[in-house]
C-alpha cells in the first residue's frame, strides 16, 4: 500500500486521542470559585457567573485533520463503498449532474479553499480525462434562497466558476415546473419529485459536507433537489413531532421519510455519493480561546476576550454583523468516503459522532443555551425571531442522543436579544408569518391547516424565491415546525436578555431582562434543589445522555 494510502486507513476508536468514553472531563460542575462562563448572545457574548452546582457540557477538542485532503478525496473515488470506482463508471457519451450542498453548511463558512472546491476540482478533472463533457453543477438549495454569484464563486473557486457559470452551474429552482419530475411514491404514499436534469442523467454525483449528524445520507438528494410536493411529506408538524432527536437519524421522523424517498431515487438513478466530515475547529488564531474551559484561561486568553468584547461593544450593529460575516473558520477535514449512499453515510456518521459526542449522566430541570449570530438559514443575513426559535428549540435543544438534557416539563433558557428584525430580501415571508400568523396562533397544526398552502403558492413569494434571493414562501413554517418536539417536551421557555418582550410573548415564551432573572424565574418553584445544565456551544457538542 502506498504511503499516502496507509495514512488514510480507518482508525479504531481505541487508537484515537479523543475516545468518546474518555471525555467525562468535558462535563464540569461549577463551584463558588469557578470563573464566569461565556455564553453566545446573538452577535455578542454574555459573561455570566452561573450558580454553584451548575453542570457545564463542553465540546470535545478538534480531531486531527487528514494531512492531505486532495489525496484523501482521490483515494475515496478510487476505493468507494459498495460501488465501482468513479473512473470505471465514466464514458464520453454520458450525461453527468453534480449536486452540491449550499451555503447553509458549514457554519461559519470555512476558510478557502472550501471542501466543495477541492472535490469539484478533482471530480471534474476525472470527468474530463474520460471525455465526459455533458456536465451540469446544480446547487441543491431545495426551498432555500438562491446563492449569489459572489457566494457561489467563493464556494466553488474561480476556475470552476469561470468554466461553468451560469449555464452549467446554477441554483436548483424548485418552482420551475418544467424542470422537476415525479419518480414515484414510497410505500407510505409519499410523492418523490426531483430535479429533471438529475433524473435524466446517467450519473448523479452528490458532494456533501457533514457538520452535524442530520446532514448527508438520503436526505441530500431527496431533499436538496426536491420541490414542495416532496418536502411537505416530512417537513410537517406530525412527522417532526415524531422525531425523538434530529441528531440521531434512526429516531427522526424526517430522516425516516427522507430515507424512504432516497431509496426510490436510488432505484431510478445511478447515484454516487461523496461525503466529507470536518472537525469542530470553529475558532482559530486570536479567537482560539473560545474553545477553552474558562477556568483554564491564561492571562493572554483573558486579555484577548476583553479586547474581543470591547470591539464588539463599540461597533454599530451593521459593522458588527459585517465583521462576523467576514469571519471564516479553520475547519479541517477528518474523513471522506464515496460510493453507495447508505454505506458512505454510515462511515461519515461514525466520524461525526467521534468528533461531537460527550457522555452525560442524567437530565436536568433547567437547560441553558446561547443562540449565536448564525444558523443555516441566515448566512450573510439577519437572525430573525423565527430563526432564533428554530436554532434554540429545533437545533440546540436537540443536541443529544438517547434523551434530552432537560427533563420532560423542564425549562429551557435561551440567551438572545430577540429583536423584531428581518432581512427584507432573504426572509420576506417570515415578516408576514411572524406579524400575521403568529399573532393568531403559534400552534403548529393550526398554522399548517390555516396558512401553509397560502404561503406555499403566494405568487409574490414565489417570484422572489425564483428570481431574487428569498427563501421559499413556506420556509418560515418549516422553521417553526422544527421546534415542535421541544415545545412538546418542555414546560417553560424563557428568553434571557430579551430586549423586546413582545417578541417573546408572540412566540409563547417568557422574557427576562438578564440571565440571573431568567434563572430566578426558572427556579421559583423548585428553589435550590433545581438542577441546571449549560450546554457550552459553539463549537458544537452532542450530549450522549445516560
């Protein structure tokens, strides 16, 4: 075996420095001498002294990246899972479509070159070497907003952009009826619609980046290249309510539905999946102290934190957002696999859990999470209240396996200023959803029954989705439904540091001026016996709750 290939052999868990079972030191119980904790708070950070006895769950340290990502990608294409090598499937007369994850991953955007650029350069060179020239690159946006030219150029690289944009590199349009086809139905009666270009190709290659376990697998093609007619089957309150944890695909109603659809896709299409896993090195350089336990801060760390806080506090809202948008994370690729979808995704999931999973004993009465400035649906945009709800209840509450960190009927404290702010170009239907629909009801089933179809077919929102950079008109409903399991599980939701209490009230939350006040509200019935857990992220962490 060549030296480069030897380095890419699968490591056993026992050989890893970051063995999941050895991570109990990442769960810390605070005492009176513990330092204040950093908590994400929109486009700023809280620095809060949490009560003694509070349990803090920290992210694992970043896994070591592969030494040469390009070599690893080429090796995966030559040694795929349950499939012939990519070169063996190529001939000059074939039609190939390459589908690509959109801007929603990873968060924040990674330093260049983006992994999608690396994969594209290698795959396109191989296609050219074998005489394949009928190639289209489709960004799998589904009902997400169209990426801009600058965003696409940054993601795919200058060489690919110049060669393919705009005729053979473009955003998927889920509302172009002439460009979607129905492949059939699942055994549950779910209609499977897909991009016509992809469906009529001799080979569909999907390029994926796994940031969390809910990415990749059958969900990539069956959701990313599908219109509303398919998504309505699994992006709905009943299916999402049947999700015990989005971070565990085997227990997620959405993933089970997407898997059924993906199997229909794979029966009709030749799909070659390429999945990558990245580590959680979200902060580098002068910001690497954000990966640390605050009790282990050095004087240099504290000086950098003070300077960082001063800078954020002395910028206008617009400049602060622009500074954060320009930040790029130094992620490293920890694995890449290619071939048959399920086999590839199984290996990618194992590596993702190696990176993020931390064992935690038991549940708490109160869970504290901080919502940062970014989520998958506001890149280069604004974190509006509906997205705060989606991030806090839909994502951060669900950062667990087995059972939630907070007990049934417990309290979730979400730290965010919670302002009535929306990006008018990216989120136009969100404004009406928040001010009109939520004013009448915040119950998901009622929202679905009374308003969803209207928003899904609204001609103004469809036009802004197709020809502008707006999320599909139905998108805010999906973001609201995403929080359904959390709403069903929790007794109370309190917004700490809330600047506009009427925003919290509209979503059915309580408001607190400060985190101390929120904790006092949450412990008012249980008193000192209340147990508190703070999930310290970002970087991301998934709690394996025993």
